[in-house]
C-alpha cells in the first residue's frame, strides 16, 4: 500500500477514534441507559387489577450512571422524583459493580483518545519501530474495544441479574412494593455497542494498511540459524 493511502487510512482511523471518545464521554454522562416500567404490586393485588386496569399501577424509571428519574404510580396518580446514585443510592445498588462500569467507561474515553492521537501522529510522522507506531496503534485500539465490551457485559449484569431498576423503584418506599414490569436499554448503552464495533473496524483498517500484528513475526527456524552460524 502506498504512503498516501496509508496516511488516508490512518487519518480515517484517527477520526473514528476521536468520534468513539466523544460518544463514550457523552454516553457516560447522560441519564439515558435504561428505560423501565415498574408495577405497583401491592396496589394491583389489593384491588385484584385486571389486564386493562394495570395501566393505573404502572410507573416509570429511567436512569444512567449518575442520575435518573422515576414516577411511582399506585392508582392515585404519578409521583415523579429525581434521584442520584452518588451518594444517595449507593447502599441500595451493587456499588462495586456500578463503579467498575464507570471505570471502564472512563477507560474507553481515555484509550480512544490516546489511539486517535497516535493515529494522527502516524499520519505526519514515521514512528514505525516504537510504541508510537504499530504496537501503540494496536494496543490502544484493542484496549478501547475490550473496555467497551466489558461495559456492555457488566452493565447488563447489573441491570438484569442484580435488578437495579427494581431496587431504584423500591428505594425509600415503605408502603408499596414495586417490581419490574418491562425494561429496555436506551441510547447510551447502544452508543457503547457502536464504539465496540467501530474500534473493531479500526483494528481491521490497521491490518489493511499493511501493518502486522505485534509479536506475530515468524521466528527463525533452526535451519536458518544454523546456516547463519556457519557463515561465521
């Protein structure tokens, strides 16, 4: 591949990496990770609500990694409130898992930014035998791709296995019991899925540029080393 084409691929990869960093930063901060409906089980069981009457007992919960909102509804109209994970909800949620998700989100932003910077550096320079060259390009891109995958898996575990939506709905609630009726992942969760695929694409672009994967060079065989020894 010619030098001009290689630089064009590096520039495209740099812009994609920068876009991933911005998307991850925006996704981390916005409260658009999950939208759920919660059923006021106490009220529904009390009046033996039919399928048509359940709408009067369905509230809503939406949240991100830092804040969110909820509307509790038990047949008497909604009660909208806003909540914060830090420090308000920490005793209610799996704090260790939640903080781990945040750390990996920040790691995606950091590694995507570093990768983008290294790509721009390779567009204008020739650091082919240093960390700023092929090894750095693969390293930061692979780390960003891996961290975004971990964000998706760990957050899904937090929501589905640890039932965070239900915990939020029942936070500081002594009269009624709420349970998750339905939930879906919102925009910010899918942004990290997009980051995962884009970083995978960037890894492919590096390979298309003709750069070998680090540590993939063939080791010399015994016959080759023996022949070299005979020359001296």
